[in-house]
């Protein structure tokens, strides 16, 4: 036998990664099978010589999209649904109507640029999102900040973005703006809905935080009248009509493994609850050592039926996979490349919107 024989174990390192949870039985069994097979192969070969070397190298990642590739396709998806308006600030109160029938009311007399009152033409960028397909392609899930700092799923009456500019300079307002949103766009009126503002972190991920309402109950808020949500808010950016998803069952966390070479920079994992068309959860935690995405807050109801969604970019299109899952305590799942397909943005949105 050759005393310089080397054994290369091609593998992706995976280890348990969870918060206050039991070991992942499914992942553990997979790993035991893998390592058992690898160990037998190692023993068979190394028995020929006591000087054989065993080298461990990571599995090749092949060609994977960059973080910029993934960001670009998300930005393009957002641009594709951005509506552009123009109005004259000198006209005072103006009302614009979106492609879905949302009425946007802004008082041009309240707009300022660098602290000075604005006159003349103003450009308005506006986005409205009601369905999970667009939430995924633009990375705008409905994850709300809880009082303890954890995140949990929200159900939405609509996600909205407004930005007013003049000559490329972002404007501010010292008055309240209004949205009049048909409740039929999200399945009918829900009296529990309140107003949220969206904050985007350095990784481009969006988290919703409840908007403040003054002591008199005036200002930022939502009320329902004649099958319309009326939202009042006093800042540009992302705004949401939402409430927390409620389920009395015990909660847990889950972990999801993805193909080698993918992480939270060039891919994402989302969670769609069956029967809930107006909310989308995001597994926003990723451990680079284990290669696992996680919902580490422990807010997923045990026993709920849902679909896991893996998305990434490939040559300007979307590579994705969807698999059903019934949540068990400390559950786990694995995506492989053979399960994925490449589709256009339109095709992906249709597939996601057609989930149960």
C-alpha cells in the first residue's frame, strides 16, 4: 500500500444550532449515518499503513451568486413594483390613487427640504405590497418586534413605502399623511390592526416596530370605516398596517440547512403558514459554522402546517425550492440543489401566491 495515501472527506460542516432547544433528532441521524460511513471508509484504507494522512477539506461550492447578485435581483423586484407620481406642492392637499385603488393624501404645504418650505414640483415614489410573492422577491416579510426584542409573525393589511423628493433631495413633512386602503385587498377588515414603521438593517433585512400614538390617541394609527383602513402617519419610509399572528399552541424554533456555498448573504429562507395569505416569516439568523438558518426566537406554533421557501439568484433569475413542513418541537429541514428550480420573477411570485 502507498504510505502517502491521503483520504479526502468532502463534507459541509454541520452542527446543532438552536436557542434553548433539544438536539435536532433529524439532523443528528443524518450526521450519524454520514460520519459512520466516512469512518468505515477511513478505517478500511488506513488499515494498510499506520502512516497514512487523513485530510478534511470543505466541499467545493461551485459557482454561487454573490451577495451583490442577490441584492441586485431584490432591488430590481422592488423597482418593478414602484409607482411614480408627481405633484405641485403649491396645490396644498393632494390625493393620488395607486394601481390597487389605495388613496394617498399628502399636504404639499407641509413639505420641507433642508428645513425650508417646498414649492413647485415634487416626485413621489410609492410601493404597496399585499401578497407573499412580492414580500419574498423584495425581501419585505412581516416580522414584528416584540416588547422583549424578539421577532414574531405579523399579518398585514398592506405594506407601504413613500418617499418624496425634489431635485433628488429627500423631503420631510411636518403634517400627517393618510392612506385609504380597501380592506378587500387583504381579506376583509380586522379591528386589531395597528400602525407599524419599518426599519432596514445593514444586511438589508426589514423589521417592523409599532408606531407611537400620543396620549390622546391622536396621530399615528389605523381605524376602519366603510370597508377601508385609514392610516395616519407623519414620516416617509416604510409603513405597515399589521397585527401579531395569534396561535395558542406551544411554540418552538426550527433549523434549516441549505446547499454548500449558500448563506444569508446570497440566499434566504422564508416560512409561509398554510391558510394565512397576508403574512410571511423570515428565518433571519444564520450560523456560518453549522451552515444553518434558524428561527431562534421560539415563536413558531408546534403542529402548524407551513411551507419552507429557499430563494437565491442565478443569472438574473430566481433559483428556489418549496417544501411542506408540519412544525415539530425543535424541528429541522434540509434543502438540496436537486430540489431547486430556476424561474423568472413573475413565475416565482405566482408559485408563492398559490401556496395553501
